[in-house]
């Protein structure tokens, strides 16, 4: 019930902080397919929105690794939307 009340009030989940940084991942990427932009690194986090195939995002080098998957913290180009995307779903 607390979660329902939070959503009804318009509260959004807190964005997870990235755990790592590498200049090697600081690039522009394009979504290979429809991709969920998430509040945190992992499929268990709520989706901020769904990015369409071909959407361009920029990673400034921040990411979090979950198992063998690197989740990039990205900003959707020409917007203030930010979140995490599974790097395997992106192309450079």
C-alpha cells in the first residue's frame, strides 16, 4: 500500500548512484532495439521510460556492474532524462 500511495502522490524512485567510472565508456551510444531506461543498474529497478530503437544517449563514463553486465548511466540526448541502460542493448 505504501508503494501505491507513493506513486499516486507522484513521487518517483530515487536514482541509484553509479559505482564506477571509466573514460573508456564515455561515448555516444544508440539503442539497438527498444530499451528500458531504469532508475538503477539491473532489471529489478523500475523503468523511467522506454527508449525507442535508434534513440541516442550519452554516457559520461559512469556505470555499475551487476554480475557480468555493465549498466551505463546515460543521459538521453537533447533532454534532462537520465538513467541506466544495459550496455549490451546499445551500439557505439
